[in-house]
C-alpha cells in the first residue's frame, strides 16, 4: 500500500489481493514508473541535444529557401565547395548548400547566414527543395564526376535557364559534363598545375594579376558592366564617345560582343550594343565615378 500511495495510483484495491498478487502489483507499479521516468529522460535528452531545436531550425530554413530567388545552389561542401561559398559570401550573393554528410553540416552551421540542406544532390527532390526552379546558378563540386554528371543533367532538366558550373577530374569528364548541360567545367588539378608553371615562367605577371581584384575593398578593381544596364543615351555609342578614361580615370580593358567573343583592349570605334559587356579596370574611386557617370547622364 505504501508503494501504491507513493505512485498515486490509488489507495485500495477493488478486491483483496493475495500475497502473490500484492507482490506482482508492486512489481508492476515500479516497472511502470521506470518506463515513465525513462520516457521523460528521452524527451529531456532530445531537448538538451538540440533535436527539437534542429527540427524548428530546419523548418525555418526551408521556409526561407522557398522565398529565395536568383540564388546559387552549391552541391558539396568539400574543399572546392568551401572556396566557392567564400566567394559568394564576399559578393553578398544568397546561396544554399546541399551536403550529404551530417557531421560536415554540424561543424559548419556555426557560420551565420548559411543555409544547409542535408541530402543527396543527385536526387531531383533535393534540388527542388533547394529552390532550383527559382535559382540563378548551380555549382556542383562533388568529388565523383559521375555524381556531378547526374546533378548537371537533373539541374538542366529542372531549370533550362540555369548557369551550371561543374567540377571535373579530366578532359574526358569535361566533354561529357558540357554535353550534359554544364555551362562551364573547372578542372582543379589542371588549373593548379598551369598556375604553378606560370609562377616559374612569369612570376611577375602572376604577382601583377594578383594585385587586380574583383572585390571593391582592393586597391585595384576589375569590374564588368552590362551595356543593357546603361541608360539609353549610351546605347550604340562608341568607346571614344563614352570617353570613360578621361571622365573617370578608369580603363576599358576588355569587351564581350553579342556573339560571346572576347576582345582584349577594344578599339575606340567599338559600339555599345544591347547584349555586349565592358570590362573596366580602375581604383575603387574610379569605378565609383564611372557608376555615377552613368547615373548623372540619365
């Protein structure tokens, strides 16, 4: 009866129990209490370990991803994936990371502003969850070329207008990835080897190029300007008529034609057509002056 009272299950039996019945009832109550306490400990552990917190965090992350547009999806958060994310952060470009290894996600989630999706990027449902239909680009940096090929095929079929950048291991993979729909293929080993050779043959050229940055915080910036974003007053004008060098101090060092051809050091009679693009080199102050020039001429 003492056990019954402490367990708050009642103060008397419906009918008198035998000694064996009483022992069985005591054992049943103690066992039930153990199960109850164990259940409470599981719930407490889930809360302490962050499982419940992770559930709400995933729910919030998925809701935010659904609202994203013109973002970049990075498939794989290995060495190449991390480097890609660092560049996107510098440009304040919104992105979503798809990573299959939970430990990698846990180690990286301490960084604020990073949206992770745990899953296999080769599966269409995972890409859809990452918002591929409203995304601007996909960077697939998975370690296995076959997986990158699957991602490229899936991404291109789900969003035909995507910019798809894929990692590749060799020249044969590059051809297959481009046939599958990749916009560009990067071969890290090939690029690394060429860079090392250039450091031996033309070290000063490499150092010079290293001082030219695409970041506004650098002392010398390389900026791209879409002709279609210029005011109409500049459309169909020649570089000589724009006179950017004398007005701002910045230099037009490159030009991309409507056909996708790149021209280094374009001639002064080159005209600004709708789908063309300018590559301008200058200090941050000169780049700002150039942007202000386009605004003031409206």
